[in-house]
């Protein structure tokens, strides 16, 4: 009995090991190939439990998810011969396991990424080399990225992979060109600023000239109107003086003489040297209020205002 169990237990262990080695699990994130002597015998793309021949067949698993591939910076020359540094980011996945295995061999994903980067670089050069640099540097590069994706997808089909999307993550000038570009941009901005300043000064001069002309016209019109009003007032005043003189010439002469005295003797430091018998003092020596001789007659004449 003891000898019997000695053979049964190892046999059971061996059968269990064989059973476990014949079963494999495909994860939902994976795809698998069953290989036999280097040839594909089974393709398992759905998750679950599967069987294989132990020790003869082997399982090779690949990532079934969407993978990303950032490319190294690449210098391209657009249509206007302005060099740019560009790098891209691609999203891809395996769609044909058999073709992928045949194209990449044992290296698998690593080989596919190296080959895909070469394909992307060639597509980037071809597409960006057919357009001017302004189109590459603009914010709207959707059409360019779509063209790169289509070219890369066509070339990558032989690898059994599908290029889902391509994005240009960087489009810059080379370092040696940045300083010259910044200097040119600065000069352009300064030229635009000088032009705007000149236009502003010209407009300011036009506004000032118009304002000066308007001010001169307004001042001239006001001066003209003032002269007219002043002339009318002087005429009215002369008319009043003439009417007053015609009513009482003697009193008018006396009144004008008093005004002359007040104007001449105004102030505390006034000094006048005149002959006491002059016409200016006629009313001081005439008690009747009427000057004698030529002085009274002269004072009786109405004086023109303002003279």
C-alpha cells in the first residue's frame, strides 16, 4: 500500500502541473498568440481561459490598449526654406496580431515603436515640407496633423498596427535662429510703433490747426461784433452829448470844465504849472459861471468823447 501511494502522489502532481501548464488566461488589456515551433497556431484577442499543448506551444502576449509614442525633436524645412524644430506624439494600437508578429519578430512592441517613429518622421517631413512656415506655426494645424496621420497609417499598415492620431506638440525655430528672429520682430514692432506715433502726431497737428483756425474765426467774429456794438454805443453817447449841449450850452461847458479839473487834479502828488490867466482857469475867476473872452467860448464847445 505504501509503495502504491509512492507512485500515485508524484503522478498526481505531474498531471496537475501538466493541466496548469496547458491553461492560460488572457487579460482584458491584452491580446495573445499561441506559438508552436515559431509558427502562429492560435490568436486570442478576447479575455478568458484558453488551452494549449504543454511544453510544445507557448503564449506570447501583447498590449491590446492604445499606446503612445512621443518622437524625438526633428528639424524640417518648410516651403519657404525657414527651418523649424518639430516633434510629434502618436497614438497607435495593434490590430493584426499575426501580421504584427511577422513584421516585428521577438522584439515586438520595441521594434514597432522604432519603426513607427521612422515612419512618422518621414511623414512629418513630407507634409510640412509642402507648406510655408506660417501654416506650421499657426494655431490651426488640424489639417496638417490629419495628413501626417494618414501617411503614417498607410505605411504602418504593413506592421499590423493602426495609427489612431498624430499631434504636433512642438513647432519652434532652432536656437541659433531665435535671436535673429526676436531682433527682426522687435524691429518690426518698433517700426510699427514709429508709424503709429507719426500718424498720431499728424492727426494731433491737424486737430490743433483746426482748433487754432476756429479760435481765430470766433475771436475775429467776437471782435467785429464788439466793434459794432462799441460804435453804436459811441454814436448813442455823442447823440446824448449833442442833445445836452443844444439844451444849455453854458452849463454843458461848465460841466466839461469840472470834469477836466477832476482829471487834471487827481491824486495827492499832482503838480501843474500853468499861467493863472490861461483859458483852463476861466471858471475859477468868473463868479457868474461863464468864462470871459476866448476861454469861455472855447470851453462852451462840446468835446468829442474819448479825445
